[in-house]
C-alpha cells in the first residue's frame, strides 16, 4: 500500500470520528444522551452475542454493515424515527453524505463501503434484513434501558420497526421480550402523568418505606433517627391501624402510619397519626396533603372516634387539628400536640402511644 492510500484512509477515519459527537434521541442508563457511534458499537456487539443463531449468515458482512449503516449521519446528524416522516429525503441525504465522507479512500474500499450501505438500505439480502432487525431491537433496548426525560414517547416504540423484526424466530422472540419491557414503561409513564396515588401498604413495600422514612427525617430538627424503627415495630406488633403509601410512577414517594392510642379516661377508638414521611425531592408538591386526606378518610371509614398527632400547627391545622387543653401528651410542648374529633366528643386525659414509639430510645 502506498503512502497516499494510507494518508487517504487516515483522513477518512478523522472524518468518521464526527459520528462520536452525533447525538440520538435515546439516553444511556446514566441519563447522558447516546451518540450514534455508541449505538453502532452495541449493534455490533448484539450481532456477536447472537452469532450462534445467525450461523447461516456471513457474519463478517453483518458486522461491516453494522459499522457503516449510520455512518452517513456523521455530517448532517441523526433524525429520530418519530420525526422521519417529515424528512422523506433522509436516505438520499445520508448516501450523499457518505460519498463525501469516503472521498479520500481508494476506489475499491470506497465502493465496498457504499455497496454495503446500499445493501442495508434495500434490505433484500438475509444479512441486510438481519442488521435491519437488530438495529431496531438495539434502539428499543436502549430506549427501555435509558434514563429518559419524563415526556419520552414509549408508546411509539410498540409499533417501531415491526416490519423488520419479524423476519426470523430469533428476532420475534427478542421483540416479544423487549415489548414486555416497553409496555411496563408505557404503564409507568401513564401512572406518572396521573400523579401520585395513595394506596394501602402491600407485602414487599417494607424496605422502600424504611428507606423513605430514613431519608425524610434525616437532619430534621425534631427527629431522633428512630422513625423507621417505630414503623417496623408497629408492623411487627400488628398495631398499624393504617399504613398508606403514596406511589408515583411505580416509586413510593410518601408514607403515613396510624396506630391505636390509649387515653387515661378510658375513651377508645382514638388513633395516633405518624410517622408521616415524604421523599425529600418530592416535598412541597402536595404529597403530604394527599396522605393526610387519605389517612383521615380511612380512619373515618373504619369507625374511629378521633386522631391525635405531634407536629406543626400551621400545617396540620388545615386538616382540622386543634390543641385541646384537656388532652395531653406528657413530655412534649402542648402547642404541638393536636387532635381532631370525628364525632364532636372530646376525651380528657393523658394520651399514651404504643410501646413501639419508645424503640431505640
């Protein structure tokens, strides 16, 4: 090979480096925008991973086609699939750009790259059909794996590339698995758009509630770091009258616990509200209000007589809580101990919470 050929190929590689900076609509799992070069790399890896199922194909041609299929995007960039209907000349533009990109190559190598790209575009050979299918599947896999913005359109993916991913049993099986993931993303996005939903605690929520409670009370002036232990102890003792979570997009972002209290005058049917926790990043978004409203509604529906709590009067006063001079929780500032009666009758005496509230003390 003469020096001019070497120089021409190095110049081509320098031009092709631009593909590393071409960004796609997908995001990586860390939330960074994916580049076209990264997509092409994992497309090659995908072909290698399923090499045993593609034994009837020319794998070297498949890998070469994976490398060059989006190479023309190095000049004018990527057009997301959802926008391609508005760009009918996309294919012609990419081929023209590929001709520019390969202009420094010796003629046989340049012709070979252009021929591979043309074969891929026509999708008539088994190799081209396989790369077309894998290209769509890698895109879908990345969309499901990536940390995408809240308005990402997962529903579009359910129909994306269907005409290409049915060419082999392998691709149909891969598509079925990926579509299950996509459907979960669609449902999660719908839940997120609907906003937080309050529901009863379910089996399996315990760890998330514990982590949430720790995070919510971390560094709070009035907290002693045992709040998560209190919830655990109440649950273990069977003393959770209600345990409600606020869930948003499949994530638990709030929790409230309610448990029976004893009053020295013998009045029954009263309950203590707390701990109540909201994820730090979601505070100030109305989640605490939703939890309070659901908790009080749940107590009323269960036939409770009233509820007490310890907290900020400015916040809890919105829900009808008031300071009752005759109702006392020993050892706490009286202005922070509040109550609401559901039926107008008020007990008089000292309030005692379950022993779980002394855990870790």
